[in-house]
C-alpha cells in the first residue's frame, strides 16, 4: 500500500548552517519538504537519498540543518534525483528499492 501525498502536504523549510565555515555568516537555502505529521518531514537530496527529519523551530517556521534531528535516511546514490519528492514520498519502501535497483542496473548496462 502506498501513501498519498497531496500538494498541501508540501511545506517550505529553511536549510541553515550557522556561522558557515567560521566566517560569521549563516548559510541559508530554501527547501521544500513533505510534512508527514507533527514536526516530522521528509525530503530528497541528490547524493544523500530520502531523509526523515524531526525539524527545529515552530510549525510554519520549519528549519533543517544545524538544529534538526535526522532520524533516518535511505541512501540511493543520486539515482532518483529526477523524481519529484511528492512521488518519492508516495512510494512504498519496496517500490523505492526496486526503482533504485532498476536505475542502477540501467546505469551499469550503459557503462
């Protein structure tokens, strides 16, 4: 059974690294995550895979980066980087694993 992620489940969050590289400035980037309830959200990052976060700050002012708590990640080596997070979040674990395996097999066949 797969989850159904609606457009309204997408939430903006800010990726923040405080005092980036010791220069006294913060690195800030806007990100889009899929809210899965409470202060939990998931996102996909190329080269890292799908990550489940317990986010920092208050609802509506979500933040990941230095102050989040990464609860779990499913590494996929960037193989699904062209698949929207909404679709990834709707996949069952088995569908995700099969998609990763299929892409790796295609990549290997081309090499």
